[in-house]
C-alpha cells in the first residue's frame, strides 16, 4: 500500500500522465516539515529522515483502519 500516488495526473490535455509522488513520501515530507519547524528539536539529518518515515508509515497504517 506504500506505492499509492499522492498527486496522480491522468487524462489532462497536452500533459503526460504520471503517478506523482507516493503517498508515503508525501506524508514523510509533511512530517519532516513539521519537525523542522519546531526549532527546539535537535537531531541528526539521518534521525530526522528516519523519524519522518516512521511517522509516514504510521499514517499509512492509520489509513487502513
């Protein structure tokens, strides 16, 4: 279920179809954006990236419920 597109483009005149960003990547980007906006959080780049995907996976799982 991780490969669900977040912004698919289909059937638009003069545009090439593509699946867009995955829903998981979209959720991870939003989670990362929120974490980086909180200036009191301190972590390495890798820790921020890992946590953003951990949160994205939790959001994907919540969608299944």
